[in-house]
C-alpha cells in the first residue's frame, strides 16, 4: 500500500481560523472559519481529492480529537475506529 498523505486540522490562534496543514510540506492547504465548516458534509474529502489522505483533527487546546482517513478503504487495517 502506498503511503498516505498526512494532514492536520489545527486552530490558528493568531488569525482566529482553522487551518488544514500538509504535515510533510508544513504549509496551509485550506483555511476554514470554524472547525465545523471543515468537518461537515464531506468537505475534507473534497479538499484531499482523489489521492485522499489522513487528517488528524485537533481540539482548541492542541490535543488530538480524532484521525480520519479518506477514502476509508485506505484506512490501515490495524487501526482503532
């Protein structure tokens, strides 16, 4: 299986928004006004496109809330959830 692209959805305190960052390139791919805007109705799936990837979603305090894989068929078999 090919390596998944890895992203993190983090809160940008300075700009008061949520940023989806590419973990390897350390750059912002897309910004959202709220975390709900990023996580509702397949928005992350659309942003990641057909290549998909893994997205770690942080809470406001910086701790991880969850990790999502798109498409779900690429989720590692040994993972919880």
